[in-house]
């Protein structure tokens, strides 16, 4: 597996984990616009 293929697999995996955790927070009742705003504020 080349470096670019490994990178693509890792990005896909981490994105799916992030999406699942975002859905979990929405399931707890946190408003989605708040979560999206927090995601943008957390960008380095």
C-alpha cells in the first residue's frame, strides 16, 4: 500500500468516526448548529 493510499484509508476512517460521534451528540439533544459552530472554532 502506498503512502497516499494509506492516507486515504486513514482519512476515511477518522471521518466516519467523527460523523458517528457527531450523530451521538445530536442524539443526546445538543443542537446541530452549535456542534457545527464548535467544529469551525476548533480548527487550528
